[in-house]
């Protein structure tokens, strides 16, 4: 997910208790002992999204996966990840029981219709009892600004631009809350960065990025242009504003880029049908999501993904 994944990972490292709290019953005390950092990181590079909370005095492990959308391959990836994670925990403490593990997919965009609260990857034979992996689904983009605010942390406020009822007025309050609630200038810059990166995803078509940039600049004059990711975003937004009306040419350039990426991954140019699928998916779910699939899926899995019919939103 590029910039979104990087910024969210930084914030999660800063505020692990705040990340865990919404997934634990309110009455239970939470203490985060650290992150799972082990030799299995060499196999699974996303292993630093697994925390070690102690809930009500008992050890637990929480795996959080930030997902641009709830793609068909997300259950497979979570199931694979849990295998790596379980192996890592066993290797760390041979002979000791592995703490209970829970997975959460935090989803940033997707269909308008409500997503379920849980997902699963079944591996059992048909007709046999369930075996596989179950995971929670936290579709933050389908929540309201008030619901995100109720989580009680500036960490969750950065998702406010994704909320289905996000408005300029609501985001002005969010910017003020982040300004007041950040632990220092460095964290404030990271929170604003995440806030603006979330605004670029824009799952509901609110188009609030330009206004949000102005709000943050009002609070922190010059901060954004001094922040590398955001400085680039501002320059890009200004360039696009100047070239309004050239959307068609821009789309062709994006498709050409994705086609070259496909060729590098598969070793051949996409067929006409595969190219049409790339175009349709880039329009429906965004070029960034298609780029993620081209990078994440291997060989035949990528070809199958492009051949599958698009799911209605």
C-alpha cells in the first residue's frame, strides 16, 4: 500500500496500546509488552504488525493487517501469515505454549455495502468441520467520524477522511484534536502525514484533500512542505490542478505503467483481455490497488486474478 502502509506502521509503533484497545472488552486492562520481532521476519516481511498485549494479566498476540480493500486474496494472506507467526512464536520459546492469537484486517476502502464483521479462510474438506483461520474485519472507511473519535486516540482520528460522513467542518475539528493530542512536533507531523495520505484514498468521493492541506497549513505553517511524503503530494496535487482536463492522457500513462509492471512480473506483455482487465480494475479500485496486486501476486495467481470477473461494489 505504499505511503499508507509506511505511515500507519510508524504510528502503530508509537501508540501500540491505542491500536489494541478497540479490539478488547472495555473493562479489561491492556498492557502492550512489545512487538513480535523474530528470525521469521526474513520470510514474512510484515511480521512487525504482530503485537504482544497482556490482557487482564494474560499474554496474547494481536496481528493487525492494514488492507487497501478486502480483496479475494486477503484471507489467504492472513492464513499464510498466521502460519509464519505461529512458527516464530514456537521457535522463540521451545516447549512453551503459544499465546492465543487474533487477527484483524483494517480495511481502508471498498464497496459501499456493509462489509461483514469477520472473515475466514477454510482449508477443510467439503462437509467436514471447519479448520483454517478466522479473522475480524474492521472496515474503518464505513464508520463515522464520531465512531472513530469514540476510540479515544489520535491514532484512530487519522482515518477520519475515510469516514462515510467526513466533511470539511468535521476534519477541521479533527486537525485541532490532533494538534492538541500529539505528544510532540515529530508525532504531530506523522499524524498529519497519515491524515493526508488517508484523504488521497477517498473511498466516498469527498474530495477533501485540498481543503485538508489548507487546514493543516493554517495550524502548522510550512510543516507539510518540509515533510517529504506530503511535500511530494502537494506538488503533485498542484500539478494535477494545472493539468485538469488531461485525465484521459493520465489514465493512459497509468495503464502503460501497470502493463510494463505486468510484463516484468510475468515475463510477457499482457494479452488484450488482460490489458482490459487492468484498465477496468484501475478505474474501479484505483491504480494503487492494481499495482499492489501486480507486486504481491505470483505468476499464475496474478493471471487468475485478472481473469476473474469484477465483483460489484
